[in-house]
């Protein structure tokens, strides 16, 4: 299809009939957006032929970029062999079985079982079903309250949106009343006048306070991302996770690590839980498990939970038509094969990420940059109008939106969250490509400073 010739028509159809996620429908119907038609390596091309370096790995999922032929081949072969069959009612399929084993292998000794879903949102719903069944079976149904964090993103189903802590989503959601939110470990936003480690301990201890407030016998679990991604790549102070782990251990609270963004190499190790020494009882994954090539998510379930569910559970009344879909799990298997047989994660951690973080850190000298924070292969650049007072650059995040749009037009796909510019480039980037990313961002910052500074 000649995309460029067809572009005007596609734009019109898109604006007329397609409701986009996290989009102002009216604004989109009036102004439209960018239609992507092709991708290669770390570059995406829109239907006008505009080439962009994808500084976001799609939506934090294409960690290996867009030219992984072995994943395409695996999915194609699987579609020819067995395009679909379900895993209900004592049925299974080969790629789902093999991916379950591969996931157990890469999560080391921590997990022996996986439950597949199609997305991270459904995986977090599954977490709630598993947790509630786990306590019910032990005769403790009142242990049902879940603690999460403000500004967290855990997905968009009702349960996942309730777990999330984004005020805009809560305003539009009749959320679950047994989910509670404590402060996020966002030092720059919440506690910049405190010593970072003291701040980390203080916000971690809000978990203990919340447990006391609700009653330990009523609290089931705490859920968090190792590094809060969509909230703004919020890097916790070093003191934070050990204290959270201590509290969960001592207070008989299950710990759920949402690794939907952090998993599969983003933080420098396979999982953010390894990077931060977290020992989760349940672990949510999605996105990069298939390199974004197929929709797939799931939950890694520890023996602590399966010991109860397997031995005393009877039927677990939960499942999705496409749980363990053969084509999606074939994509997952091919993705894990690349990750296990290459040195992509180690190379990104040892060679690319230090360069990425160092080059971005230089931007802290820029007049409108208040903080650069990051870990491994993701980072945030916080925009301010005054470095000392940390006043935000412009009302309603307008400065950051301007900066993002400028970067997009220059050929860099980055994301804006609040007043921060967010980046999560593919792990396969080399240092020259990282330089190109930082240079385009830097030009966008200059233009933004001129406009808003
Ligand atoms: N959890 C986290 C940490 C996420 O970042 C996301 C999506 O961005 C989700 C869950 C939801 O995943 P999905 O969009 O696949 O439902």
C-alpha cells in the first residue's frame, strides 16, 4: 500500500472512527496525530516518511528494537502449525509450556510457576485474584486490603486502575475500596529538602503506618514497581527497598513486584527485583517479554502461594481465552532465546547505560533542567523554570509538552510525564545512537528554554 498517497484518507478515517487510549477524543477528532507505517532497528517511520529514533522502545516494550527476524519467524511458524488453542480444561500447547519453563529459568530460584495473560493490566487483576484466593483458602478472607503508591501505574482495567495511584485515572474510575495508596519515593517532587536516604526510609515506613492503620490481619499485599516508570522514572533512594522488604517480611504482607517496565533488562539486570534486592511473592510481567511483537503478560507465582493453591485449592476460577496463546508465547520464547543467548542485557548495562546516564547528566547544566535521574536504560529529565526553587517550567506541563513535540519533530520519540521528559531507548542502542538521542533532546530543551524560559 502506498502509505504516503493514502495518508490523508487514513488520517480522516482515524479521526472519524478510532478512539485512542489515553487521548482527548475531541482534540484528536479535530487535529489527528501521527500514523506509523514502518520500523527498522531502533527507528520508526510515520506515514509522511518522517524518521524518528525511538527513545521509548515503543511503549517500553521493544527492548530489542524492530528488526528481530527470529521472533517474526517463530510467530509465523506457530501460526501455520497451531494458530490457536486454549489452555483451559486440561489442554496445553508447546510454546506456552516451553515459555513457562524459560521464565522459571530466568527468574532464578524465586519462581516455579507462571499464569499467562494478554497484558500487564490483566496480570495485575490476576494478582488480586491469586492473593484473595490464597488468603481465603487459609481461612483469612478479611486479609484483603492492598497497599499501593500514589502516582503508580499498574494498568487500565478497573482493578489495575484502582491499584494505580494517578489522580486523573481515579477521578474517572469507580475504584475498588480495598486498595489504599501511600507516598511514592519521589525525592525531587516530595522530599527534596531531606537527605535522600532519610526520605527513602520515611516513605517506606508509611507502609508500616498504613498496615497499622488498617490492621495487619486485614492487609493482604503491597504492590509496587521496582522503579516507577510511567509515573516519571522515579528512582527510589537506596534506603527504600530494603526497608519495604523488611516491613513485608515482618508484617506477613505479600510483596508484588510489577516488572512490566523494569523486566527483561531495563534496569541493568533481568529484573528490577534483582537490581534492588527485592524478593517478591508475585511478579507481574508483560511488554518486553515478546519484545512488543505480540500481546502477552503474566504473573510469576512463588511456591509460597502455589503451595496453598495447588494443595488445597480445587479449581481456580480465573482465566482468559488467550491465556498462553500459542503465537504470543512463541514470540516470548523467541525473545527470551535472544536475551539468553546474546549479551544484550550485559552490554547495555556495562557499556551503553553508563554512557546514556552520563550524557544525560550533562543536561543538568541546562537552564531549564532541575534534575536528571535514571538507572540502566531509562531516565527522566525534570524541567523547571527556577533551579533553586524547583518551580515547574510552565502550568499544566505545557513546557514539557512543547519540548516533547519539538523533539518529535526533530526526529526523536520521547515521552512527557508531568514536567519530565522520559526516555527508555532500546537496549540494542550503541553509544553513537545514544549521542544522537541526547543531542536531539538537547536541541529540544534549547527551543523550550527560548519559548518558556
Ligand atoms: N504495570 C506497569 C508498571 C505498566 O507500566 C503498565 C503499562 O504501561 C501496566 C502494568 C499495564 O500493562 P498493559 O498496558 O499491558 O495492560
